[in-house]
C-alpha cells in the first residue's frame, strides 16, 4: 500500500498519463490551472510534450493537431474556456479526432466566481457544438474518480474517435484526499485502431463504428475537413452521403451506451426512495442517506459517473422498484429533465442549488423528507 495525498486535478493528470497521454496543451484558468502545472512537471520526463498555449482557442488547436499526428492529447479549462473551445470541439467531432477535455467547472455565467464551484456546464458540454452529434461526458465525485475516469476517457476517445469530456468542478479539483493508486484496478489501455489496408479512405467505416486512423505526416496523404464529407474525406453536398455519415456519428456512440455507462449504487431493499445525483453532490447524498438510515428512514442512492449519452437502460432498471425519485444537482436543473423524460411514470422531486456553496447533507435530508415535493 502506498497512500498519496493529492487533489482531483493532480489525480486527473496522473490518470491521463497512466492511460498513455503524451501531449497536453492548456492555458491557465482557475480552477483548472493545476492540471497544467502537474502536466508540466510529470509529462516531459516521460517523453511527452506539454505546452502552455497563448489562449484557450490555441490550446484546443494544439491538441487537435497533436491528436491528428497520432498523439494522445489532453487539455483542461473551466467554463469560460469551454465557451472558446466550442468551434474546435465541433471540428473534432466532425473530423473524428480523439482527445480528452477536462472541464473543472466554476460558478457561472460568464466569468462568474472563479473560486466557487458548480455543475453549471452539464448541458453546455452536451450541446456546446454545432450539429447536435452525441458526445461522451464523464463526471467524477472525488479525486479517485478523477484518476479512474481520466483513464476511461482516453479509452473512449481512442475507441470512438471523438472528444471525451471530464466534468469535474472546483471542489473536486482543488480538494486533497488520500488515495492508494496502487490498489486501483484499471482496464486495459485501448490502442488507436490504425488503418492497415493498401487503399486508404479516411472516413470509411461500418455504419455504427469509427473509421481506422492514420496520422498526418506519413507517406499516405490524410485528409481532414470541417465540412460535410464522404468516406474519401472530400467535401460533399450529396444528401444520402451526408445522412449516412451523420447517422454513423450518432450510432457509433449510442450503440455503446450501456457499455459507456458508469455508476455507483447503494440500494436498500426496504426503501421507497431513490436519490439520483452526480459529482461532488453525490458525497453529500451519501452522508444524508447514512443519517436517514440511523433515523429509520432508509433511502437508496444512484451516483451517475457518465451523463452523456444518457444511461437510459440503467435509469429504468434502477428506478423500477421505487415510488419516489429525488434528483439533486449543483445547478438549477440541467439533468433532471433527462431523468423526467426517461422515468416519465415516476414521481420525481428535484432540488437544485447554484450559489457557490455545496449542497449540505442536512439540506438533502430536508428535501427527501418533504412529501409535497413528490406530488
């Protein structure tokens, strides 16, 4: 056993390196800056490249270029930076460029409060690109999750050739915890599926899969474009070709929805209430559930660690035995609508808070015990 004391940002950086990350570009922004600091210390000694870019737009540009050249790339920012990333996020989605984006959220809107946490970017991460193509968003609850989910994020990025988001926040990223990294069992590293045939078409793939990859800069010409394109990578306005590619971009992620689903649960057979949460709020929910159980009012909990694509099958299965569903979010209600959509036959109560303060266990207990909330 080798116990380390680190915050979520350091754990995320370490998880990325464990997954094979060998390129980082970022611009200093509270509360994500220490990811850049840690990568500056840890990546070059391992033969990787770490760049402090001149701004957020350049950070994404560097990462896209590095990923196209075959690197496993990570960038990190907060809400204002994600706003600036959005155009190039769309490019990465459309051109199927694998990379990982850590969003250490802070209270918005705009510059908001740089030293106050929130989960206010949840919808923006899903819809902050043009076209509405699905993305993958993972959400840690603590420093250990930051380490593990960073590893998963790189595996998903490589398998599905897409940007993958890690939706951390200030409270997780800047709070130190004890972690035994050696005791954590990680999955196998997913290698990029390289093209090996004689004739190369950069976007030729099965109807529900990502195409094989060739890095730019080799002997074979590799075409990348931000415009609608066919398997050959050339611009097209053919409706059938466009429709087939759009459908494939959606199917390659949605077909793996259940495999991408990550969660923790604590189900009490005697309870009639399931509390669904994610991120730092899940820790308060866990504490509240313990207090309620001591009072003889057991509740079950479901901590989501993957938000997009929506884990519909999981929600339906886990909610089935319960008459009441409580959803707690550190925002004004950015994910509850998805839960209401999926669990349309259930009584769903919601509490959201977005004032720069953590939601306390006492407040969560008050919400759960409020019968009028579930009518």
